C-alpha cells in the first residue's frame, strides 16, 4: 500500500507512521510527504527517513482552486492508494476531496462530532468537559465531518491548560493513526456509502 502524507508543521503523527512501518517487510510504503509550509519540521523528518519531501507552497497560488489542482497533480505523480492528512492545516476543495473519495484519512484533535475546526483543546476546557480526545476519520467534503473510524479519549484535569491537554491528546494520536493506516493497507477498512466499515462491520 503506497501512501502520501500531507503535513503543515511538526509532523509527530507522520513520525509515528514512519516508525510504525519502518521495516522493509511492512506493507505500507510512504511514497512522499508533502507540505504547504516550506519550514514544516515534518519535511526534515521525512528526509531523515529517506522519504521524498516536497513543498507545494500555498502562498504561490492566488486561489484555493489553483492550489488544490496543483496539489492533486503532485500527489497523483506518486499514484498512492491512500492520502493521509497529518496536521495539514488547510481546508480542501470539494473537487480535491472527491478525487480521493474513500482513500483519504484525517486525524482531528477532538471527539467528533464535537469541536470541528480549530482550537479544539480550549473549546473542550471552556465547555467544562471531563473528557476530550482525537478522532481518525475518512475525509468527505464536509469539514471534519466524514465517518469516524477510531476515537481515543483522554481525561481533562482541573486546571489543565490547552497546551497540556494537547500534549495528552497528541500522545494518543500517535497510537491510533498508524493502526488505522495499517487496517486500510490490509483492506480491512473501507468507506462504503459514506460509512466506515471495518472487517465487514459498519463502525
Ligand atoms: C494534531 O493534533 C492533529 O490532530 C491536528 O494537527 C496536529 C498535528 O500535529 N490535525 P503533528 O504535526 O502531527 O505533530
């Protein structure tokens, strides 16, 4: 299973995927890592692992459509089976999302459907929630709205700051994302009629 990973920043989820599938015998191969930010640390992580690291900088395009068309073409050069969004901080056009229907995953730092969009950790604290977490989901045109595959929960403690909570959530993200990629690579996980299906059972 060949994958392309899209990032915008640190790339700790990317690193978890690199580490999880580092054996030559593993069925998942990362064909390329693509960032919209030239300074993204995740690009260094890719290079260190001997993976092609590409920047398609959004600032060089004057519309979202033009950017997404270029991104699509760049990804298609690698003919991936799966596109993995790992902290890719851009909203994608419907055309782009549709091109990878059932073949694109995202990780979002909340227990979806709660707290779509940004600042999820602060939102969970402000709401007085007792728990928070991360969700891996298939990407559909609705932002952070595609079918959820797995969620991991963490407690929110009295006095937590958003960054303390983010750290706790990100630790969980690094556990669940490689697992989901592994399921997809083994064809155990599919999206059928906008539903996530694992081992033949709707999730
Ligand atoms: C993660 O918290 C992810 O859920 C969100 O962006 C962050 C990316 O972190 N979409 P990293 O770049 O993988 O370290």
